[in-house]
């Protein structure tokens, strides 16, 4: 009897670890955003001048975080801009956001259906045809 794991067992374990890492990355991202929101709320309640939320996040990170945490899976770029502003306190110009979303679509980070975009993971669960609008 061999004690060496077979290739399928190794591949299965790798996939399991990758899924755990992805889940932890998602949790970490959510906690970091929550931390920034709470810091901004604390600063505003003490009368301190508040800085824009998430100043160090890239536009790509803002898009991914906003699409992940928005109530609706499918958003137009205009709706996404509003969610980003509500979510982060940053005003991302359409002249920056639109090309970023196009680039992210080409890299399969977001999917597009007409004028609407969504995260691939949310698009699988919430089909475009089933959206409430």
C-alpha cells in the first residue's frame, strides 16, 4: 500500500485551499471597508475634518467592492458610479470609470449584459433576465 497521495487528491486539496483563501480575501476586503466606514463615522461624530473614504483603493478595487456589496447584482455604469460614491465617499468621474469597466470586462473581472455589469460570481446566482427592473 502506497502512502503517496494520488494526483487527484492533491488537486482536490489545492482547490480546497484556493477556495478557503478566496473566502478569507472576501472577508478581509469587507472588514477593511467596514473599518474605513467606522473610522469616517467616528471622525465625523467628533467634529474632526473627514477625508474621503478609501483614498488608497484603486478604481478597480472600488468597482469590485461596490459590485460585491451592492443590493443589486446588475448595475449600469451610472448606477455603479453612485454606489461607489455612497460606498467609498469618492467621486469617480465617468471618464475614468467607463474605461476601467471596459478593461475589467476584457479581463473577465466583470460581465456585461447590454448596459449592465455584474461580478461573474453574482451573475451566476442572479441571472440578468431575473433582475427586478
